[in-house]
């Protein structure tokens, strides 16, 4: 292992992990936790698996406890009206336009209307509409165009002799895929990633004034763009079997159409959900292979020995699920207890706010053998990267396809790629990934 790869995920001593675990506060996380949270997660699983936080919320780190919460949507709500009101609707010093008119913050309106932060009936209606355009047949039909996209990006990297794993490859793929699903013209896709990063960045437990302002501005700019796009699509509908935006506009066969606010905010959600998590999946995978060279060699050997496309897909499917377990793109989820209840013998009052630590659950030794090791041949992988229950990720099959094609074709095209500079992490607790990762193909 060279100097660059040795410091991608810096080690943390057991004493330091215990120190952070004892004083854990999501609003004031130290830099070494953001670089490597897993020793802290392990300490919490062992000593306080359901930890009471300084703000009165609860932090859950065991796999079984997360599954309990995920599976009981009647007791544990995904609705964020109560939680996000104080976070986004306060009146900052500069009194933005929405505050002066008595409205709500753009970030509040967005995040409380998006699919992932809602309960039935809104969640049910929107999910059903989206899933109608993400059938198995529809996703399989996307693969040829995805292969062409990935190969065109690889051709550019080959001509340059390398580039940036994130900027030039990982982030370019989901933006194109979601842009195609929504029918966003190619010439108009440049701002999409910046908007997505800003809006999702505002979900972090600790939010600076500059992050909040950028997030609110990004929602407003995105909405202004979408209003024009939706008006055009109303005049010229696409195929609702493939065009998610047309499907959302037309609503269900029963005539249960979305309101304008629901429609626009869930278009933003679709881009955000499909962009950030898939970018992180691809980027984290390719960088993890730099840290685990024996796994990289084994993956290449297995792919070379595969005797069919189906066999190669099976190898890559296992690998993608292990990358999702090992470095979960989304590390944290949230729920609110609608009534007094218990989780694993711990009493939770009505209204209790819960943070579900997906990153910790995915390395729980009660579920996984040698959980701190990357094992691309791991079978029976019960990771929670896509959640569980009624809120399981609607786009999980599409994300797996993107990961399989992007990672598989990259490592086979550039088997000797190497980082040329230490990669730059995003520095966030909720979404774990990298901003930059310069590399060479030789």
C-alpha cells in the first residue's frame, strides 16, 4: 500500500473512538470522525447502541434495531414537519424574501414534500407513480444507453491519461441518467449537480448560515427552472412508461394527480436521490479498491475468468452490494416516534427523534463476519444502504445497474489506475463520499 492509499481512511485509536462516542454530538463532530467514523460507531454499538444525544434525540447503531424501526412505519414516522420547522423556518439576520412575506423557507418546503420525508398517503401516491416508470423492464432497457455513456467517459479519460474519479466519471453518470428520466435537455444539465449538492448539504446535522443560504437559493433556482420544463412537458408530453416527469404530471389512472408543489418538489427529490448516492457509490468503490489492492486483484481475476456476461454481472452485483455495505453512500436516516414505544428494551417517549446510523448497522458484527474488511465475494449481504420497509429506495435497481456498469467497465478498462493525489472527502456526516480524486490510468 503506497503513501496515498494508506491515508485515505486514517486510523483512529480505541481511546479516541471512545472519547468521541462519550461526548457524541451530531451538531459538533470533529474532523477525524468525518474522516473515519467507523471506530466510533463500533464503540457506540458496544457501549451505548441506543444513545441519548445532547439535544434529546436518540442515535441507533445496531442492525437489528434499525430493522425494527424501518419495519414499523405506523409507529416511526418519516414526516419531517416537526423536525425541520425550527431548522429551516427561523428568521435569519438578513431576513430573506420568503420570511418577509410570511412564507416558509424553500428548504423546508422542499424537504417536507419530497418522497423520502413523508408518510402515506403522499408517500404512497408519489412512490407508485415513480415505480411505474422504474419497472424491471424499463431499467433493463436503459442498460445499452448506460453502457454507451460509460464507455464515452472512459474514452475521454483514456485520451487524457486520467482525470478526476468524481468530477470526470462518478458524478457524470447519475446526472445523465436522471436527466434522461426527467427529459432535461442536455444543454441545460450543467447546474444540476451544484443544486443537488447544496440542497442535500443542507440536511447535515450542523448547518452553517452560508450552507443554509446556498441551499435555499438552490431550491428557488431549481424550482424556477422546473416550472418552465413542466409547462413545456404539459404541451408536449413524453412516453409515461419511460418519462418520469410526464408520468408525474399525468398522475394515476384514477385521476389522483399531484399538486403543483408536490410535483415540482419531487422532481427535485428525484435528481437529488439519484445523483448524490450513486456518485458516492461509484466514487467510494473505486477509491476503496485503491485501499484494498488484494480485493482489486481478486475482482479483476474473477471477471477475467467469468465465462459469460451473466456470470460477470453476478460477480459485479456481489461487489456492488459489498461496496454499499462497506462505505454506505447515505450514512444516516431519521424517524420520529408517534407514540411511546420501546426498541430493544429502551423506552422511547412519544415524539422522540431517532437518527438511524446506516453506516454503523452495515458493519455490525452480529450480522457480518469480519465487518471491517472489504470482501467482494461476500454473500447473503443484508446491508441497509437502501433502507427497508415501505421507504426502501424506489431506485435501488437503477442504482445497482449504474454501479455494476460503471465500476465493472472502469476496472476492466483501466486495471492499473492509481490515485495521483490524496482524495478530498466531502466532509459530511450524512452523505459519505469524495469531492475530488485525481488519478492516472497507468
